[in-house]
């Protein structure tokens, strides 16, 4: 299990770096062009991916207080309102934060012990309902969530005429 989750964390870090390399070259017009998706712009998708990463850290942190990488993460105290207020003109900060949390996510997963995977993680979902899941299931969900939204960005970039091909898994793990 650990090997698979480490591979997914490594993939997340690598593919995000490739994606950010593409979007950093875009002007505000393309980053904020409405594309008819739930999170309508490339920039909105990126903010959502990062916000979800922060939320997963916050959800998992209390269940694993002895994980050194997670315990020292500044993202456990990250203010979600600050993310919502982060304008496209401040995109360099978002991109830097995404890179930092990706490094921490890999370190966090690498620091897990075999017994950690069965830890029960309890948190409130976005509707305010309490959920409890085994850590390994929550981690799979988290990594899959990011794949979904990076795929949406790929479609948005296609619609904007921006060449992109950043998602291949095997060469990244």
C-alpha cells in the first residue's frame, strides 16, 4: 500500500510541476477565460486543487499527530478565506504554495508507517456532515480528486488552444 501511495504522491508532484510550467506562461486572459466547467476557469481549477490539498492536510493532521512532515506543515493553519481572495494577479503565490504542498504531501506519505494506513480519519465534509474513513481510502480519494481536476484543466487548455500533454503516469513514477 505504501509503495502505491508514494507513487501517487510522486506523480502528483511531478504532474503539477509540468502543469504549472504550462500555465505560468499564460496571460491573465487565458487563466480567467470562462470555459463552461463547474470551476469555470483554469485559475479557479488550480485554486480548487490547492484548496483541496490544504483541506486533506487539515482532515488528516489530527489523526496522525506523530507524522513529522504533516505536523510541521504551515498548511494545517492555512486560511481558506485567503485562498478565495487570491486574485489571478497573485498567481505566483498560488503556484509556489502548490509546489510546496506537493513536496510536503510526498514527505507525509513517505513518513507513514504500515499501521497508519488503517487509522480512522474523522472530519466534517463540506455539507457539515461527519465522515470517518480509513486513511488509505482517504488518500486514494485525495489523489484521484486531483487527477480529475487536472484532467478538466487539460480540456480547458485544449479549448483555449494551449498545447498540453502533462499527465502520463508511468514515466513519472
